[in-house]
C-alpha cells in the first residue's frame, strides 16, 4: 500500500520543466507499469461483441471463440496435464467448435492459470487466493450428466477450479482457446423458495456438484457474471443462496 500511494503521488506530481530530464526514467517507468490491460485499448464494438457471447445462442461460426485478444491471465501459472477422463471430455468440447477434430490433435499438456480478466472484470479460481471471486453463473451446463446444453436459457451457478489455455492445430490453422474448469452445483427442489422463476436469490445444493463431463470445460467467453454465495439453512438443510452480481465493464 505504501508503494501504491507513493507511485500515485509521483504520477500526479508535475515536475518543473528544468527537472523533467532528470526524472524522465522514473516517470516513464511509472507510466509503463500503470498501463491499462489490452482490453481497454480494444475497439468498443469488438469488446461488446465478445461480451455478448456469454448470453446469445452459441454460434460456432463466430470467429471470436477463437480469439483471446484483450484477455489477461493471472498467476500463479504452471504447466499441467489432463488425465484420460479430462482429455476425453475436453475433446467433446473442442468438437463443438472444430468438427471432426481427432483426439490425437488435443495436446495432453496445458497452461494452467489462477485467474482471467476481460474488460475490467476478473474471474478468480480455487487455484489462488481469489477463490472468493470463483463463483460464476453461465449458460452452458446441461441439467444432468455433465453434458453441454448449447440451447440453455437459464444461468447455472458453478465454482471455478482453474483456467486452461491451449493452442490447437486444426486443418492447417492454429486456434487459441481458454477454458474455465468449473464444478456445477446441483439443482435443489427448493430452487425458487424465495419466489417464482427469475427472482433472486435462488437456492441450490450447497455441497453437491454434478459429475465431471464436457460441461466442466467452459470457454471463458461464455462466462456470464459472478455471484455472491450465501450458505444458510432451509428446513434444517444447509443450502446455497445464489445472488448474481452485475458485470463491471470497462471499455
């Protein structure tokens, strides 16, 4: 905090003209470190088009699924590998966007990140201290069995474990992808205990998650928003209250 306050004061300080050459190295360095993420330099329409991918119907022909421009990946960063089940399920997701891609084209290794930011909104994960912003809602997971529902109409809550980044070779081209590995909360029979469909907060199972499946790997472009998780008792059962947050978009 002391460094932050110091740097802010130096950025705002107006050096007299005769002293500026002596402090140029310092001011240039501060300007570089204070540079905004690439997202803020993007075309506003392009940024909004990317944000729309989280709500609209999944159009696999949209080339924005194959771009990570404007995304900022947060540490810690390690190299990890899929187990057999994970490789099978993420292959199912790749086939949504790259039909007929063979399993042999999917790299076993991947870059594992703790957080991803876009347009001023950062999503964390259980892989870091940002686990309090690891709760997300999105239209991706099917109702049961870990399948992907491309026609999903309602948001579903989940918890991000970590982020996966890979580059896929397909028909002579390279396609960058980033997925959030998400555990989806199971439905609760008292989901609309607080009101009819659309009323928040909704109730979901507190400690029960859907089984691993293709829907466990969701493109970061499909993440809709974060939510505040509240754990309380309803009819003597501990449940999860889901209270979605509005996105804070900087463009």
